[in-house]
C-alpha cells in the first residue's frame, strides 16, 4: 500500500509544473509530499524526509495564502 501511495504522490509532484498557472500547484505539492514521505521514512532516508518536511511547510503556507 505504501508503494502505491508513493506512486500517486510522485504523480502529484510531476503535475506541479503544469499547474503553476492554475493555482493547484500548492495542493499537488502538499498532497504529493504527504504521500511520498512515508516511503522515505521507511527507507531511513533522513535527508529526503527533512527536505520533504521543509517543502511541505512551504507548499502549505502557499496553499493557506490562496484560501
């Protein structure tokens, strides 16, 4: 299940550049990072976990500003 969620998260992150003009990019970023981070934790890739956490906060702030 974790692997499939990771694939969906990766697809969300792939969609971000194409959604920049629509305003959906922060939503794709928050959702994508939330879905791929458990894979990074399981693999003990702590540098990616930290990078994902920082990016998640950035996209979340951007998303809150658009609401």
